[in-house]
């Protein structure tokens, strides 16, 4: 069983439609995978229809933008009812924050002398419900300013670079509660990737576990071998599910191919059991796992 619990489509900043993502998952030899676009369930319907047709197991999820101690934390939410009003309200607020910062980033790039327009970014984002910096990067590629997304982040878009603009994110602990009440389960994405280790230490993860956090993403390309070993121990100590995944973005992210990291089937079974329990307690209409 090859299971990949973190992937993106064009509903956010991946480069394939949800249907293309499902077909790519089959081609990559996955038995089960999760679609987890940033802050939206927009890709769920198309992905579920395609997964039903082709026979792969599909978990509907999303990667929610949250904040903890002034730092961004990505929270994977699996199988919540996206219409649960507190969740829907947070997603609306996050998407509004995404939309409203694009003109600020465009302005800064123009101050730097690059003739980029809001229309260029909107053309790059296409049908995406969640517009992000990768779409600004894609517009800069089209304009010939940079060669790829990586260069755009390194020169302009990463935090601290000249075209960076902040945006709203939901309080992390509140979002863990909301996901549970929506009948889903939450898993912290790449908790010790890049610069997160100082704020999301074991004590913070222990508090979140008390609060109902289901798991942590251990095997992820942003984690070196030491981080993975340490996180696996944290998961064991705290009774959290340990997941592994690619964080695939199609052509939008190098070195994140489908199935590059996978989740142990026993851990997947535990995660689904926790989701079943949350769904039953919530009384919400939660999505089924397709081809379970
Ligand atoms: P945003 O959603 O606007 O905050 O942008 C964050 C997204 O950009 C995340 O999905 C990251 O995976 C992606 N990202 C961050 N750095 C890079 C990079 N160097 N190259 C490509 N994508 C990146
Ligand atoms: Zn992304
Ligand atoms: Fe992420
Ligand atoms: Fe991601």
C-alpha cells in the first residue's frame, strides 16, 4: 500500500486540475492519496468523481493557513464538513486575505520596476480558489523576470524579501478545535520545515495533542533525517499519528514527486478511525473516503 496524504491541484497552487492530479496519482502507483489544496474544498468534487471512475482511494482534505506565536503553521484537515459554519467562516476570511494582498505585492513589484499587473497574476491563477505567491511567481516567469517559482521566492516573495506581503491566518489551536467540531481530523504539516522548530516545539505539540490534534507530518521533503527521527519520537511520545507525504504541486515544486514520502498503512488506519470517531461525535455531514 502506497499512501500519500498531501497534494495540491490548480484549486490552489498546484499545476494540474483535480482530475489530472487523480490520474497522476494512479500513474505514480499510489493506492490512496489525499487532495489538500490550500484553504479550499473547491477541488473535492472533481477529484472524487475522477477517483470513483479510476478506482483509487481518495481522502478529501485541505491545508489550512494558521498562525501560532506569530509564525505561519500549515494545518492539514482531513474529512471535515467544509460547510460547518465556523470552518466556512475562517476559510472565507483566509481567502479574502489572500485576494487582498495580491495588489500589494503587484504594487511592490512595480516599484521595483517590473511591469506586472493584477491581470497578469489573475491569468496565472486561472480557476484557483486560493490565490498565492506561487501565482505571482508564475506571472513573473511569463513576463521573463525570473526562470521559475524558486527564483521568484528567493528574490522577491519569501518573507523578508521586497515584494512580500503578509495575510490573515487562523489561530492554530482554534483551528484544531474547529476541524474536530467539523467532524474531521487535523495533522500539522511539515512542523519542523524551514524555520518553524523554535515556535512549534514539543511542548506546543503536546498542548495541541491534548486539544485533539490527530497527527504530525513526519516524512516530508522539508525535514532532514534528524528532524524526521526527532518528530517520529515526538509522535510516539504524544500518541500522535505519524504521516508521510509528498506535498506534490505538479510542476510547481521541484523534488516533491507523488509518493516521494508515504504514510504507513497502520498509521493511515489509525487516522481514519480518529476521523470516524470525530465525524460521529460532530453530527456533521462529512465526506466519505472514496473507494475506502
Ligand atoms: P502562500 O500560499 O502565498 O503563502 O505561498 C506559500 C506557498 O508557496 C506554499 O504552497 C509553498 O509550497 C510555496 N512555496 C514556497 N516557497 C516556494 C519555492 N521556493 N518554490 C515554489 N513554491 C514555493
Ligand atoms: Zn502550496
Ligand atoms: Fe505547506
Ligand atoms: Fe502543501
